[in-house]
């Protein structure tokens, strides 16, 4: 058996190859996101993610969002929720504004197919069964046939915060109509191992019915986590941690540490941040190239991962394969 499930897959509707590493933008935690996006948009050559929530509330300029080859348009579920993602180090008080499916659809209607758009379905606060989620998403996507569909699957058992992956894999045929299937990182398990195992199970289930549909992990753009999940079968990764940490040497560090480490301690904090953002985009671009090389050769050195991290990744993969049924 192959030691990993990584490979170059394709978003068939737009004939675009994975892996795709996506820098995200959000007003949640970044109140000056408009200025930030405006400054960095020309460097977003391959992919970027924005939300229709931020378009509706004018946190982003509609005319400025089409700079990348692929634009992932999120539903606003993250911005309309009190909860934070795994990489958020502050978990500060956040008060969302009104958001509902009508407002979501009002913004989707004015999107322009200037670039390839991957549209995420509306993320309701109510709990729906997997079949109900799929039917709602299919109905929504049918209104925008010019865009690729990115189905965000949410927990479907009432009162549970995590996705019942074993149940999901038994119903995997329900996901066959979507161009991409997505999951938020934190809803796939309570530990790194559980999340990696969940991704592995989902990928194997898709393979069993002859599908190579790309898997999108929302809220994950940490380099080492990307590598692990990629090896387990995931393909598209987005998140905000590239705006929170420096990714130098594939190790997220606080920006103050980055200033000291890089010898730019005499520069203003805002200047350090901007330099870090640009460097992080370079790190993600290089990592993508390394992932592509590895998927072709299965040469572990191609991943550019440190010896300690690589050893632990291999240990995780070994345990996953021993436990997979």
C-alpha cells in the first residue's frame, strides 16, 4: 500500500490542478482588511479567499477582489459566527452583524466571472442532516452555474460539534455532484491525529466510489499541517494564520520574534507585519511547488520539511494506516 494519498487532482469544471494554498482575508480579527487586501492584491497571483459577508458590509471593495487566478468566495459563516478558528491566538470578543441566506444570495448575484470562482454554499446556524445539507447546497449552486461548487459540509448530528466521519463515509455518494468538498479543520477532530485520520477516511471513501474530488480544508494554512493533511488526501487549504504569524522555516512564530530573528527589530511593527505577509506568500508558493514535486516522485526530501517534523508525520501516517478499516 502506498505510504500516502497525496496526488495532483483536478477541479474538473475549470480544469485546474491542485494542490492549492489559499491566503484568506477576513474582517473578523482584521478590521483594516480593506487596506490590507488593497496593498497585497497584486501579489495574490494564484488564489485568494474572501467572504460575501465582507462584500456586503463593504469591508472589501467588490471591484478589487478578482486579482487571483482562482477566487474562493466563502459564505460568510466564519464572519457571522462568534467562534474562532484554531490559529486564532486571542479569541477576543467579536460581535457579528446580521447575516442570512438572502443577504448571501444578494452578493452572489453580483459576482462577475472575471476569474475562475469557487463558490462556497451558505453555512446555516441550524443543524441539518447530510442529505438536507447536500440538497440545500445543490439548489443554491444551481442558481450560479457559471461558478465551481465548493460544498462545505457541517456537523449533521444534533448537539455535536464534530463531523461524524464514519457516518459521512457511508453516505459518500451524496457528495458526488460537487466540484470540491470542504470541511473546517476544527470540525474534523479534537486532535491533529483525529483530523488527519478523518481526512484519510474521507479520501479513501471517495476513492472507493471512483472519485478524485478535491478536498478543501477550511481554516488551515499552517505549512506543517498542510503537508500532513496533503499526505492524507486533502488538496486545497486556506486560512488566516499567514496574517497572524511569520512562516519562516515553515514554523509559525510571533511577529516580534520574527523581527528579532530577521534583524529587522528597528522597523515599525506595521512594517514588520507587511514584510512578514509578503514572505509568507513566498513560503506558501514554494511549499506548493514542493508538494507537487513530492506527489510526482514520493521522495520525502522534496517536501522540504525538517527532520523532526517529518519523523512525526511519518509516525502519524503509520498509525493511521494501521488503524484504518
